[in-house]
């Protein structure tokens, strides 16, 4: 029988998105870029055919409206931080009888279906399994597969890769680590953005001005959603 897997994509308030890119992008441009990468992440998950449901977790009603237009479910969090929000989403997963969850940030522009396929293959074996995917600096967590939901204490933030491993080992879970260049690249600083700009195929997919015009309004909300994972 196929394991029922929920993919969770947390997205912070658009007024605070990609703050480290302020030197190179305006707020409207950062918002458009976030939605563009989010859309790509959703399409990659759909194309992989490995998850039964995609849930976008956010305090921002504009993001909820955006993903509804993509045919994806949204869950509004209370803006008290990423780890708290993920605990909320995990309870939702348990209440809806999902057997495993895959947590994916929305700022991994080179994520591909092969990444998803490999992580799923590593994670579905065994009853209590955690697959941890580090960023390229090995100090953050770029994806997290947990089976069953709720067994791992979330510790996103600085050095989360190490903390997630330590907690999983302490609880005697089966721990696996998956690493690749595509999923290891996250968009956090101007240097990474400049590299992304050089990858023309990325920007040929969607006109960012069109995204901005269609989905970004002029309302300013101030829901706090601390950065870092």
C-alpha cells in the first residue's frame, strides 16, 4: 500500500520575505521572486507524483490566495515562528491521517523531481524514519522527511542540520542524509541571487513583472515571522 505523504511548504509574510536581498531587490521584486519560486516548488511536487497532498503554511492571506489559484491547499499560521507553525501543520497532518510529511522551504529554485523521488525512496522504508537534507553549507536544513509525523522536534534555525540529527539519533530513529547540488542551493543572499540571475532558464519560465502585477497588492501587513532555518 502506498504511504500517504503530505508535503508542507512554509512561506513567511510577504512583507518580510527575502530581507537579505534588500541590497539588490525592492520589496515588490522580492515578493514576486518568492511567489515565482513557490510556484516552481509546487509544480515540481505535482510532477513527481510522490505526495498525496501539498499544504502551504503561511500567515499571509495573499499567499493563501495565490496557492488557491494553483489548486493547492493553504493553512494559515499565527505568525509565531517557523517551528511553532510546523508543529501546527504536523497536527493537521496527523488529524488527516497522513503517514509521513515532507517539509520543503519555498526558496530552493533548483529543486527537481529527482530530488523528491530520491528522498521519498529513502524515507518510505522503515516505521520510524527521518531523512535530513542539508544546505550547501551543512549548517541548515533544506528539506526534512519525517515518518510518522510528530516524532521529530523541529529545530529550524542556525545549525539546524546538526540539531535535527542529534535529536533523531537520541530517539533511536532511522536517520538518513540526502545531499545534492540542486536541493542544497537556497536563495539567501545577494551573491546567490547574482548566480541565479546567470541561470537564464530559471527566469525564462515566468515573467516576474506579470507575477507581481497579478498577485502583489499595495496592502502593508506587519505579521512577524522570524527568518532562519
